[in-house]
C-alpha cells in the first residue's frame, strides 16, 4: 500500500490551478513561527532556496510540498491536507491577493500509515 | 456599551514623499473588521511601481535627513509621541475596530506603549555618545555612527500601531528614511498616524504603503534601492527576506515568533497570597490579545506536586474571562484578527484533541449574538498533553495554552528548551536560586521572572534559535540601523620611513 503524507481538497486544487495558469511551476513550503506561521506558502519554483534540510513530503496536483527538517521531526506523525479558506493572510504566498488563504487540516497517521512512512 | 465602530472614509491612500497618493494601478482592497466582518474602508493594493516611487522619495530625502542634528530628530519624535497621546482614544478605537482586540487593551496597552517608544528613542539618541580611543600618543581612533540610509520595514497585524512604534523610532532617530508596509489585515492606525503627522517630517523621510505580501512586500524586501530590511513575521517569509537581502548584501533583523514556556515551580503555592494570585494571572496571560502575541505563553509547565491545585485555580480564572464585544470596556478577550486565523486555530484544536490532548476548558469557537455572530471568536482554551504534541510545538496564535507537568528543575528545562524557537519564557518561583539559574539555562531572548507580558522600552527584546535576531525596544536597536565610521587620525608630524 502506498500511503501519502499530504493531500489537497478540491477547493484548494481549483485555486492552485488558477495560480499555475498565472505563474507556471510552483512549490509549497510549510512555514512555522509567528503570525501566519504554521500555514502553507505557495511560491514560484526557484523562488525559495531549498537544500537537503527541506524534506519533500509529497506532490499535490503536480506541486512539491516541502517542510524544513527541524519542523518535520515534530510533524511527521500527522497527515496534512491543504485546504483553502476565505481570509487575508500576511506573507508572500501567491494566493493572498485572491482573498483566500491556504490552510492545513491535520489528522494523525493511522498505525499502518505510520509504520510504512516513518520506519 | 461604551464605544462603537468609528467612522472611516470610503478609501485611503499610500503616504509617499510627504503626501497621500493613490496607487499607480489605482486598485484597492477591502479591509474588514474582524469584530463583525463588516467593511472598514478600502486601502491601496500597491505594486512594485508604488514601492519604486517610495524608494526614490526616500533616497532623495536621506542625505539631508541623515545630516540633521540629534536634537532636531529627537524633537520630531517627541512631537509624534505628543500627537498620538493627544489622540489616544481615537487611535485605540480604530485599532480595536481593525484588529478585533478589546478596547481596554488598546486604551491601556497598545497606544500608551506606542507613545512611550517614540519618547524613548527621542531620549536615547540625545543621551548617546560615540567612542574614541587613543591608540598611542600620536594616534586617535574615533568611532562615528552613521545611518544606513533607507530602511524597509514589514510589520505584522497583531499589534499594528505598537509594532510600527517599535520599528519607526529607532530607524528615524538614527537618521534613516523609512518605507514601511503595513499588514494587509490592519492598515488603519498606520494611515491614521500619517494623517495626524503628515507635516512633521520632511517629505520622503517616512513613507507608508499598503498592499499584499507577494505584490508589495516582496518588491520592498528585494529592492536594490534600500539598505536594510527589518521584519516581524514567520519563518518561511523570514528565509525569503534573507535571501533577497543576500542579493543586495544588505543587513536584516527579524523576529519570527516562538512557542514560549511559562514555568511554575511548586513554591508559588507555599502561601495563598498576593503573589499566588499574580502567578495564576501569569498563567492565564496566554489569552491576552487573543493569544496573538509572538511571545504568547502558550506552553504551561507546572510542577507535578502542585499541578492539580494550581490548575484548578488557573481553570477557574480562565473561565472567569469576559469574552464579548471588543468595544465594551469590560471585555477581556475579543475577536481573532481574521477568518483564516480563526480557521487555523480551530484546525489546531481538532488535531490537539486527535493527538490525545485533554480539553480542560474551552476547546471550541465562541458564538456571540447579533452583529458579532459574523466575527471571529475562539473560547480561551486549556489543553493538557505532552511536549511532543503539535499543539505544544507550533505557535497557534490563538487563546490556547498547552499544559504539561514536570517533576524537577532538570525536566522543566528539558521541556522548556525542546522547541525550535527561543523568543520568550516565564519562570515563577519563590526560590531565589531558581529565579536566577533557571532563566540562565533557558534558551530564549527574553525571560520574564515572576512576571509575564511586560514590554517596556529600555528592555531589549529579540529571539534565540529560529525566533530570529536583533534586539528591539532598546537603544541597541539603533546600531542595527547604523554603520560605524572609524576615523583613524595621526597627530604625528613624522613619516613612517618606509619610502
């Protein structure tokens, strides 16, 4: 069985498709810290310097989803679903001018998912 | 009800080069109040061209402004302080409307503190002296502090006027021109301030722009015409801003939040007195400003032998919090600043429960009646669990505290330091040894000892670890906005003798 760490809702996919049409290739990066921390950010590919400390959690609608290793250590027992909500997030994430904000909905990995993904 | 929503114009403009100007693209965004989700006003949706204009205006002004005397600059900073103070109630009301925080907080904290930061830096720049050394009988080394030039500042929405007042005064006091982008959720008090102080500074010295991060924030942070960026926000944007700064070889300072531990040792319950009462309030301060504070004491660590008795008091005090209309002076907890924050907090309450955290109180949205039904309210919430849970590791930025117990000093420190961040911490004890040794061992830039959530000017504030770097609210911030000119002077008439 191939389990995943990340998923995306249909509503978020629709927003993402509009952004892809406008900007081309994109990435997700999971933020942490103050204010809009703990929210997923979407950027043009190449915008953000990534290296081996950025863990690739999976692909959503053809877009890589990254999280920093330090943060991943605390998050890896949970499954993340990218959703979208109305709102006015403050960051450089590309969906913000559309009046919507990507957010993460989380659940615990099942024992089966956990043993395949984290062992 | 003591206050109500203030009146606003239909739309506002950017302040560039000493006057209000519409955005080049003539586009505006609607800014709503989180209290009832009704429109406040329209604000400019600035783009790169607007930033370009501000950069030109600031660069034009920087030489003359950089050569003004400290006395002149200090005088203008004091003038701003006096203007804010004279209009305190108006600023407080607009801030409450824009951010959702209770009016008693803006009247007694946000606005008076803002006034004081302007006055503090006016004083600091007057009192300061440079250094010199006599290296030998003929040679003198003279250190002069010179402004960097043009500063870009990006501020958050949790304390809109106060964050502006942490950032603008030290940059202006040291002779820099500033381009500040307000947070898109809370552009109102920055605009009100510029209306009140439009004529105080020479044109181009202070420029305030509004707009979205990717459209206006990024062009500001990456602009080759600025000399430094100061940022408060989260880690991913922090990394991007540092990347942009690296292209321009510019310095940066940043404050990126935390997950601050608030530690209560058993001696706090040695007596049921005023100090215990203060300690219980100290634990409940997680709900201050709806938890939307970078140093929110969102991890509560309580020694196991007092855990049950202490938490019973903390829960009782939390449940006595009045959460109601933010315009009411009795309200203690108001609205979260935006719908996306509200949704984010609810998603954390869900995952916290799934991870096995026990809800000791709260744990859900707060539904208020009438117009407030459309606002964004969350019940003050206490979750009991362990430090590896995500609700213990991520800044929820809501009125939510995660509590756990510890058995001794070693375990308290292990839990306190088991975090990516290091911005704030609290230590509560009646033991004089603990009051020094525990704060020394905590990896955080500010440790409150037998107090919490005090932010006076002249106490430096800034982060360890992933919470950032730079020290604000203190005269050391002035050096983050300056470079040192070393003048090395020889008073020797004789040549070296090499050639």
